[in-house]
């Protein structure tokens, strides 16, 4: 039998007749024959939309996925991992969780310390999604906002399951604390009688005291790039250099209280 002649004759048939012929032929096949046909056909029927659609549409599709689903998609193949390793995708997920504040950390690197131990099966199941996510062998490296999401996720698990340690009490103020701010490694506190203190959270000690210029209660504190800005009930804003302790005073709000 000439196979090419049969194929040519099949192609000349109307589509409806082709469908009926194929169905009748499939019913006559053995199970092993059908399995072989299925293996041959599966690659023809599969459709990888990531490689076919424009990158903007692919990104829009992945924006609908949650973090566990994105992690599973990244494990499918290298092209999918490259698409899911996007700052835009993980930034949106951090935004939904209200974890954007973790993005301001100086170096949100993955470490073994970010993998808390918990005997609870539920926690272990959640952690399994990120077990190999921090491996240094992966190329390209994980994007910044995925690392931020992982760090925040692990911290939330620590809080949820009580896997954390409490720092010693920081005692230096003799009067009530009325304002504070923290950047993760340094804490600044202000008191009712005008004293402002700088704390090293790693060493658990006071490194500097700004108490020479406030004349009233410190009502607001903000830290920014080595500077500490305080609002005082005397109507003045004072900006301190956290390294030298030098103070810059800005007055003109007499009778006003700074709240933020």
C-alpha cells in the first residue's frame, strides 16, 4: 500500500468526512497504538503562550497570579522562570500584602536565617514553595522585589508561629517616650521633656543623645539618610546629623505642635 497515496486521498476529502474517518480509525486501534499516537500528538497540541504572545500581554496574564502560583510557574521551564522573575509582578504582590516597607531595606538578600523552623505541617508546606528559591546557582539571579517578598513572607511566618527572639529592654529615658522612628537597624526615640536618643538595635545600646536644643516635648521624629528630623511642641523643627550630632533648627511655627 502506498502510504503517500492514502494521505493524499485523505487530504482531498471534506472535513466532515475526515473527522468521521479518523474517529472510526481510532475505534479500531489497540490501546498501545492509541498511546503511541497520543505521545506523538501531545507535542503538536501543546501551546506555550509565553513564547507566542507579546511580552506585554504575557506580563498582564501573570499579574493575575498569586505568589504560590507564580512560584509553581517558575518551576515549569527556563522561559517561564525568566518571565515570572519580574520586579513589576512581585512589586504588585508586595503592594497587595502591604509589604512595600521591606523594599527600603539596604540589602534584602536571601539567607538561611530567613527560613524559620516550625514543627507545624502547614508552615512547612508554605516554606516548600521557597526552598530552592534562594539558590545561588539560579541564573539570572532573583529580582529584588521577589527577594523582598520572600523576606517579608518568612518574617510573617516567624510571627505567626512564634519563631522569634525578643531584644533586651532599652532603658535610658527617665520620662515618657512621645515619638520614635526606626529604619531596621537604628532606632530614634523622643521624650516628653525634650530628650532624643539614638539606639543601635544590633548592640542594644544608646549611641547618641540629642538633648541640648529641645525646649519642650518631642512630638514627631523622622529618619532619612543619616539625618534625624524632630518636631517639637515649641514650634520648631530640628534636624540632627546622626553621625556628628550637629543640629539645624528651623523655627517659625510658634504655638503649633508637630504630629508627623
